[in-house]
C-alpha cells in the first residue's frame, strides 16, 4: 500500500515537471518545480516511514525535467 501511495506522489511530481517544462512564465515554472519537489519529498517521507521499504535516490528535479 505504501509504495502505491509513493508511486502516486511521484506521478504527481512528474506531472508538475511537465507543466514546468511547458510554462512560459518564469514564476509559474518555478512554482511547478517547487510543487514537484514537495511531491517527491512526501513520497520519500512515506517510504522512510514504512519499515523495510527503501526510498530510491531521485535525480535532481531540474535535471530530470531537462532531459
């Protein structure tokens, strides 16, 4: 169950990165990057809270969006 929630949070982060890539306004772009980081952090916290589940290292959100 925990990993399903973490996967959903990571999917939300991925959507935010997509929006950041297509945003033309720099403030919107930064807001979407920040929101993606929040989703990723929440996913990591859930994984760390569950015994026996390891959080995987995530690449930099900016690097992931760039390429």
